[in-house]
C-alpha cells in the first residue's frame, strides 16, 4: 500500500479537489466508522481508552482544522496503526486510497476566447459529452469561394 500522506489528508479535509475531494473525504469518514475486524485491535487499556484509535477522532479533528499539520499527521498515524492490526481495514483503506489518487484533483475551469469575432457557437465549461451542433449555413454557397 502506498503511504497516505498527512499533506494529502489535509488537502482532502480542506475541500481541495472539489466534488471529487469531498466524495473521497466522505468515503474515508465512512471507512473509519467501521468496526475493527480483529478483537485485539478493539482491546482497551486499563483506563478504558482503546489501544489503537479507529481514526474517528482524528478525522473529526482534521475536518475542524484542515490547516493544522499535527492533526493531519495524527490521522495518518491512526490510519497506519489500524491498517497494521486489521487486515480487512488495510484492504479497504488501500482501495479507498487508490480511488482517491485516481480522482481528478481539480475542478477549476479557465476558458478564454481570442482572435476576433467568432462565427459559431461558443461553449465554455468542463466535461461535456454527447453534444451536437447543427452548423447549417444560411447564406449562399458562393460566399464560401
């Protein structure tokens, strides 16, 4: 599994990546809410606190302050520790991370039209599909010569 960096977690928590980033972050929060797959990972210390964090507190903390590198590092550490103890979690976390890395990271669109008068439809935006333009000329064919 590729390591999940604190910087990447902070970027996702901060909303970078637009809708894809928000979707990836939601996937992570859902993942850490899953119960541990191994009983020894759920064991508690003498005072009742878990030996290994599920990551839920760290996710909430980073979501509250995505610019705090210590919170991002705490989440990365919690995810790594839980993955080391829980094989199913490691497999699911690896799948989540692969999808998160493959998602488009930007939603910015920068359109520019230059070169004088445009003789036709101009469409500005991003990620268009299945578009058809009827480009029938209304002037005489002699104008083309």
